[in-house]
């Protein structure tokens, strides 16, 4: 059987509980038989309808009155996702994250700088804090938070030295910017005792890992884990995991499905879309939830914590320097602007993610019915400013130097890239992994 019997039983019981107590799941499962016995027959969640059922004051996904902790996703699209964890769920979730931190290499006596963000109810700092608190390794935490000043690199390096920090838990982009400052001015700061870097919130690419290892010789650079505010911990990285590889978290049931047929993929090496069920969240259940990541199994089925490899984002989301951007929202912003200001009808929009000089770059390819007259430079600039105003999180990341400025290209519709199997437009293309593999 694909899943261990106890995990499958837990997932089925959770689905039955959700149908009985959640208005959202009751509607989603209305056509299923009274007794749920085949987990693969349960329909995946539709993300749009799921989050439409959740607001700051009303929650049709919830199975009971809300208690516990209320946290938001990064708020990076202008429409943050609000998640509620009951107290016991929060404890179990953080224990799983702490388990992952120990597997990533945290040890007794490590002095850990927690550089997660707590801005606008974002859960990064408190989730990282709770994971360190529940870590099997007895560590000393320094809750520094995310650096906010434009020249934060110098201040961060001084703190790392002052407090004798041996391990850092932060986003890949943040620690890479700190590393670049240290390489440029190492004599100014002196030796930094950093031994471990745990990267969270975004992918870690080989060129970034090489930068960190060059800046801090002998440092161990690993993923802090694969997870999200909404889905919780999904995977942890141990000493057998290569870049992009994780093992299934104890509190997650992971499925990889064919992106176009939805059929379950069980064999290693075949790419697909990840669907996750959080096994401990009963107050606001997350059952067969498409998380927006592509992946493939690395190991044969049967192991306790089966290993998988992340392959970039699906057509649902784009992710730059930890900022999650919904394609649908970006599409609506551009379409509205071009129709209102230039009377242009958009035929298709495609987002292409690449990596240049260790930083993310997002190219937006736009095909319109009728082309903009004359040179495009002024229109491009105007469109960039409009996107930056509406989706200020993108502009903040650009202004901070975490990502390259938005690149806009006007193309013919047929020059966009389509699925060879279905002919459908591929809305988000993540080429950062291809780019990195070519550099190795």
C-alpha cells in the first residue's frame, strides 16, 4: 500500500471529521459515499474556494469556534492567507518542526539567531521560535527578527560576532546578502563563528550555497525544512539530502500527482504537483491541498520518511526571495491596467522565473490583441510602477535588492510556451533549477 496504514487511517478519519463539522468540506464532499474508505477518491481542495471561505472574522473551513493562535501568510500578494491553529495542533506542529531542525544539524549548545519576520502577523518568527523551543537539541535562541534597515548586513554581522552565533535560521536571500557584505569587508568584522546556516522560506540554489560556503568556510548550509503557514511542516532535510531534497514530515501526508490528469505518482523520478494533508490540524483542516510546488520522489515507497526533491513552482504560484505571488492576481492587475489605460485586451500572460547573479528575476511575457504603439519603454515603466503600487511586496523586494527589477516582454501569443500534451498555456515557468544545473 502506498501509505502506511496508520497514516492513511488518520487521513480518512480527518476527512470524515471535516465533512461532519466544516461547512466548506461538507459542500466539497457532498457527493462522496457515507463511509470514506479510499483516500485517493477524495477530491483535492480548490485553493480559490478554500481561501474565499476564510476571512479575518468568518471561517467556513473551521470545524469549531476558533481558539489558539491566528497567524497570516506573508501577506505578499495583497491577500494574505489567515490560518488558525488550536493549541494542541500548534504544539504538535512545532514539535515536528523542531524534529526537523535537529535533523538539519542543530545540536546541544548551538547559539541560534532566529531572523524570521513578524511583520503584519506573519508567522515566520513565532513559528521558528516555537520550532527551536521544541527542538530535541537544547539550543540557545537569539530572536533577532528580520533585519529592516537598508544597511542591515553590517548590523547583522556585528550581532553574529557579539553573541557568538553558531547557527542562523533565516531566508536564503537575507543570509546571502549578509555573506556578500562579509566577503567585501571581512577585515572590518573579523572572524565570525558561524557553523550552520538553516535556510527557510524559499529555495536554496547551488550558486547561493557556494557563496555562503565561500564567505563562512566550513559552514554547513542546509534547508531548515519545507513548510508553509497554511500547510504546516511538510518536509525536513537530514544529512542524506542534497539541495532541494527533503523527507516527509511526521505530521504530513504527501502526494505527488500528474499535473494534467491528477493521477497519483508513486514511482521515483517522475515529476508532478504536490498535494499535502496536514495530519494534526483538525480545527481548520488542510486536506489534499495543492501547495504550489512541483516535486518528484527520490526513493521507492515503503520508508518511514520518504525522500522527495522539489522542482520549482507550479502554475499556481510564483515565489521570489520568499515572496509568494499568485499568478491569478498578477494577471488581473496587468489585465485591468492595460484595458483601462491603453484599451488593450490581453490574450495571455506568462511568468518566467530565472536566477541571475544568485538573485531571482521575474520576466512577465504579455501577449495582447493589438500591440502597443511605438516604443514600449515608457509603457513598461508605467506598468512596473502600477504593479509595484498594487503589489507593494514585489516592489519592496526589488528596492531592497533581493530580486532583480521586473522584466516585461511583449510577445505574440504563439510565442508563449504551451503544454505539448494539452495545448494549455503554461502560466508559470520556473527555470531557476535548470539555470543552476547548467552552472554546475
